[in-house]
């Protein structure tokens, strides 16, 4: 039973590490896009204001998705931390982030 549990934990840990890297990649690209948008509208204040007001519902929706993804990333980081406490390989050495230390 213990070996099965270790395999399940290891598989779950690998899955969570993949999801963490994907969410970090996605949030990085969103941050870069927002930075570029701010720079573009820096000189065009009036146009930027009109576009922000026009797309307010859509931008709010995108913001809530962004906050939700950050929350998922925090949850995954906590889950990885908890799984690392349980994950022990054959030599009884603790694994960090799915990799041997």
C-alpha cells in the first residue's frame, strides 16, 4: 500500500509542477501584454481613457480571470509544498519540486 501511495503522490506532484509552470508562463505573458499596453497609451491619455471605458465589462472579466489564475497558482504552490512533505524516494531523501535534491 505504501508504494502505491508514493506513486500516487509522485504522479500528483509531477502534474502540479507542470500546471505551475504553465500558469507562470501564462501570467508572465499577461503581465508583458499589460506593460506593453500601458506604454502604448502613455502618450494617448484621452484615447486610452475612452477605450478603457468602452471595454470596461470585458476588462473586468479579464481581470477576474487574472486574479483567479493567480489564486490557482498560489493553491498549486501550497499543494506542492504539502506533497513534498509526503514525498520520499527509495533512499529516504526528500524530493523538492519533483526533483531529487
